[in-house]
């Protein structure tokens, strides 16, 4: 049986049963399941977004921000951009990403390949609880939450946002972490009209395996069962409805 999702955009899409969602272990190599090797994203020799999905990042720079010589740690975009990410079109974009990544579980999603699940739903955990679960269950995937954060990315984002270990892994915090990834993917430049929409979409697809690149496939197609769960035409249509014009 397949499932159908409506994103509040006037468009619904049916997904076939067995489609790999966020539980598809975004950003992992196929070898991740057998040994704790690093992942993953590199853009024309630029810095990695995450290096070791089990032990944390070795370098913290984003592979997207910085393409014009700017660092991830350069001054943040105007606060209005961050505030916009809490409502309206950017919220709808997060909804689209979540449908591709987390399915029905949403904020309480845990990667389906994790043999040992957390003792509590993710939204009832604190960051320190998630870290303890990761440390206590080596050798398995640990993507967690609505946006399927892998350990290295989660730790890096928490450091960037200066969140203490006692922070609840609440929907609000998960959205904030996702907002940071959106900014790193070029959200501010896209909203300013200096980054083409297609390039921004490709950047998003390099972060979230459920989204398609321009060739219609996941950037991680074939790695650990990853594949895009919507076509590029569908992605384009949703994107145009979220950001008309």
C-alpha cells in the first residue's frame, strides 16, 4: 500500500510502499552499516559538512556557504531571514523536506535501520540523551528527528547554535536546527535573488537524500538504500508553489 501526502500547496503526491524516506539514513555511505566510516558530502574540494557520522565532525565548515569565499562562521544573514524561517514559505519548505525525510513519524522519526531505538520518543529526549543513545549503540545508523539529523551534523549544528546538552529535542529546536541547514544551503542568497532556485534545490538535495537533484535521482542514490521519493518535476512544482515568482 502506498501513502499520499498533501503539503498545503494545492498538490498531493502518492508515494509507493517501500519508498525510502528519511529513515533512509541521509548522508551515509553504504559502508556505514558495517563500520563507522565517515561520510560524505564534498563540493568541488570544499569543506565537508560532516566527516564521521559516529564520532562527530572533524571540520565544521559548510560546503555551501563559502562558495563565494565566505565562511560558515561569517556574520549571519539579516535576522529577518531567520524569523521568516519560522512561518510562511520557509515553513512550507520544511514541511516538504519532512515529508521526504520523516514520513508520518515527523518529529519522532528514527532511522528505520537502527536496531536499537532510543528508550523514549525523540521529542521527549534532551540532546544529552540523544548523544548517550548514539554512544551506547555504535555500528548502527542514528538519523533522528523530523529532518533526520545524523550525529556529526547534529553535533555541529548544536555547536553553531550554542545549545546546551540539557536542551529538549523539541519540535521548535528541530526546526531551528533545520533552519540553520537551510541558511547553509543558501536560503538568504536565494531569497535575495542572488542564488537561482534550481541551484538552491540542488543544495537542499545534497543535504536531504529524499530530495531529487536535477537528474531526478537522490544525491545519495544507492547508498544504504537511499533514493529520491519524489520526481524533480514534482519538486519543481512544489517549490514554485512555495516561492511563486
